[in-house]
């Protein structure tokens, strides 16, 4: 029988840092939206790129966000999930952008120019594992 276990901070950070694609949840005037993004972890924040006039570009850099990365194994009915919550902010300072790129510039898989960098500084970091 499977059992759910809360993950400690270090394990959550390790799993989050090891990921490449996650989902950003943002509240908009039309309701909540969830968008997959490529990301990097820089200090205590998740950084991703988007288009300036997209749902994320219009709403994520100045509001409260949630971000999730996970892994599932359907056969064994097991997996883990790490979630962060915090405020989004635009990254437009040249030194801050250089610091992000030094860690690893998030490269969107979706086509088009995604020049807007958004940082989610988390206020909470939590996770669970089911195994």
C-alpha cells in the first residue's frame, strides 16, 4: 500500500534544482491559469522566460504565483511533487540577468521570442512523496 510522506527542505530543494520543466500557476482577471515553463533555480527563486504579452507576461511578474515540479511513475503508483509559492517579479537588471545566465539560462521549448525573465522568490517550499 502506498504512503504519502512530507519531504524535508533539503530534499525539496534538490528535486526542484534537478528539474527542467515545471508549471506556473497565476491568477488573472479571467481566473487561474497554469502554464508549463522551462526554469532554473537561482538562490531562493525560480526563474523562467515568457513573452511580454502572454498570460504570464501580463500577470506573473507582479502577482502571487505557485510553481510545481513533479515526477510520476504510473506503474508503481508512486512519485513526488515540490511546490513553491511567492511573488513574481520581472528581472531586467543586467547584473541580475548575468547571474541567472551564469547558473543556466532557461531555454523555452516553445517557439517564439521569450525575452521576459520572471523570478519567483519563494516564501514557501514544500513537497510530498508517494511510494
